[in-house]
């Protein structure tokens, strides 16, 4: 249970840092074809397919969260279900 809670907190922290602006700053949908997904490692800030790339490793090369600042993550938001 503790592992699941920590996992959720980390993912919420990651998601809260994914966007610097609100919806008004997004450009909208962009065409993504097989060539772009095949070269997805060139765009580490984009998650172009289910597993990130065709390799399906589900790993992000971004480094904003690392071993040195992991203890600084906090809960960004929550929703209390009935």
C-alpha cells in the first residue's frame, strides 16, 4: 500500500510539472506519423505513443526529478472520492 501511495505521489508530481501554462498556451493536435514515432528519442519531452517510443520502454529521459530532489516532491492536488 505504501509503495502504491508513493508511486501515485511521484506520478502526480510529474504530471503537475508537465505544463508551464494553461490550455490557452497549447497549440492543439499535431500530426504524428510512424517516422516521427520511430525518431521519438530525438524529442524526449514528447510522449508520442503508448510506451513513449516504439521500444515501449515507458521511460522518460527527462531529468527534472532525480535522486537529489526526490525528497522535495509534494502532493500537488487530490480528489476525494466517496
